């Protein structure tokens, strides 16, 4: 057990005992001949006092010395103790959210038994749904992005500084795209890298990875040769980000199988953000977005032109949208990525970024069927049903729709792409961005008023949908949860009627 955890448990026990005696912090400090600020440091788990001071505190609290210094907690707080000792709690990035672990403990000790029961419930839910520690850390990163509206000025500035230093070499003196050869040269000559696009071909077990990095005096980066040019360019740009930003704690394979710390995934995110700015510089992107939004009608060719201009994949483009549009156009959006296997009838939500309170049933989606009318799913279904005609550019399928939730009437303008994944044949992927429709959207995104954009009524999942068979021919299963809720309301009404007759 770490000293930090011992400090926190001791501080929690002192605070709980002090509250039980009815002593204020100042009164307790005075009787212990300590300063209130020092007692605060103890209760927050920042300080651990000497034995003589603990003895005096035990006398004031009327607690045995051994009981106070023991790391054991009362039976009612067993689950709270278990949570404090868990690797997930220990690795959670409280400091990134402006908190300390002791701050949370202070909140929990106000109602320790209730807090213990709550934390136990959270742990039980996580076990039931097979959630791992990395799931919590990824959720923490996603929350970190969302509360900052996924825009980070320091990373923008760092990438712009790099462009200023190497713009001519990168080919960015006029217009994108970035030169892939220039990125290779920078990694090899500036950072001493050895790049290899063949080594992974000799190891079939590594074909799922996009890249593998080996640190050392001469860093080595192996890149999967089956990736397309867009993906390889992004890997190189991200690798420059690791080095230019001085990010040491990182993933060594992409996509990583294991997350060892929040700092690891935060650094991975920062390097990827930096790489995205290199490939899609802010001023160029803002100009193109302004041009797109000024169109009176939906213009899919402009979206496709952006992919070619910046030499990026649909996911890279939309992720850059998520960084710039809320910040510079004031429009809230969400980003979703779905996967679908050709021989399957299910659709899997792989990634999300939700900055506009979209109802995304990612948890219940483990057991329920996403609405087949979502643009994310519609594009995958259209792609699966269409004959595959290979093209030189492997152009993705593109779509647009105005989605309206059947019960809340919340409306979202959704733009999307779908394509087959290069590393996993037979897996199709869709990415969408959705803009919450507000009264002033027509002034920002003019084509949102285009009458040719499909208007589609949607819901969360089929199990919860009130639309009848005549209203929706895309239903995957019956609305079983909706029926259960209706029966529950009927039972409540029946109970009320009986009560009124008494």
C-alpha cells in the first residue's frame, strides 16, 4: 500500500471521528495544540503527523491510538476502503480535473455509509458490464475533452510554431497537404528515427497494429504497410508530436491493448491532436468550413474535396471539425464512430465525443438495438446493401440527414461518411458529426435550411421506440422496454384508483 493511500485513510478516519465528536476543525486543532491549516492537511491526506501528535489526537477524539493508525475501516465502510485501494481509484487523474484525492474523500466522509454503498454499486455495475480500468480512464479523457469543448490552445500554438519552423520543408508555404516525405525526413534527421514499413509484414500476429514504436538511443518506428497513405501520414505527424512536445509516457503500439496510466492516454491524445493540426492547419480549415457553411444547399463534393486537400481519412477530418466548430462557430456537436461486420446484424459504437447532450445509449446499447434510422447506422446499411465497386481513390460513402427524436423533438443536423477498414477486411466503419439545431443555426450553417436534406424521425433504441410498424419499417426488435414502462404506469394508475376509493 502506498504512503499516499495510508495518509488518505488516516485523514479520513480522523475527520470522521472529529465529526462524530461534534468538534469543529478549529476546536479540534486547538485541543490538539495544532494549527487548523495543519489539521486540514492531515484530513485531506496530504500530511501524516508524528506519533506524539497522533497520541494527542487520539486522546481528544477518545479513540485508541492503534485504532486510529490502523488502515482497517469500519464494516459499513468496507466498500469505500476497497475502492480507495483499487488500481482504478489510484490511477484516476484527479489533478487533471483540478481536484485531489483528498478532496473526494472529504465529500465521501460526510455520509460515509451512503458513500460506501454508492461506490459498491458502481463497482458491481462495472463488473456486470465487464468494464475494465482502461474503460474508466478513457471515459475520464473523453470527459476532459468535452469540458474543454475539445479545443486546446497550447497544442494549437505548439503545432503552429512547428509549422512556422518547418513550413517550407512540409510544403505548407501555400496550401496543404503536408509532405509525407518531409515528415519522414524530420523524424530521421531531427529526431534520429529509423523508419520501417516492411518489418511488421513478417509477423502476422502484429497485423492488427497500425504501428509499433521502440524507444532507445535510435528510436525505431515500424508502420503497417497495409495502411493507406492518409493513415501513414497521420502516424508520422503524430510521432513528430510526441517528440516536439516532449511526451515520454506513451503507448508503444497503435491501437494500444493496455493503458497503464491516464498520463499515457493523455499524451497519446496530445500527440494525435498535434498531428491533426499539422495535417489540417487551423486557418486553412476555418476558411474551408466557412465556405462549406455559407452554401445555401448541401454540397457533398466540398466535404470530399477536403479529404483530398488535406490527405486525411473521414475520421481525421471530422475529429478536426470537433476541435474547431464549437470554438469558432459556436455550434455544439457530437462525434460518433460505429463499426459493422458484414455477416452481422449488430452495430457497435466504438468512439464518441458528446458536447451537446445527445442521448447516446452506449451503456444500454450493450443489450439493446440502436435506432436503425440514425445516420451512423443508415450509412452502414446502405454500404452493406450496395455492390462494392473499387475506385482509384477508394472514395467513402457520404450522407446527410436532419434527425428529430420522436419524443423530445430535439433536432440534429448530421453529416457522415462510411467506408471499409483497411486493417480489418469485412468491417465497415461510419463516422458522423451532428450539430444541435438551435434557432440561429440558419445564420451559421446556411445549408441547414436545404429542403432536399432528408428529415428523419429517430429514437434511442428499438426497445424504447413508440413508433408503430406502419411508421417505421426499420425496426430490429419489438419495443419491449416501452411495453414494460407502459405496464408499470398502468399499475401505478390502478394503485391510485384503489387509494382514492378508500
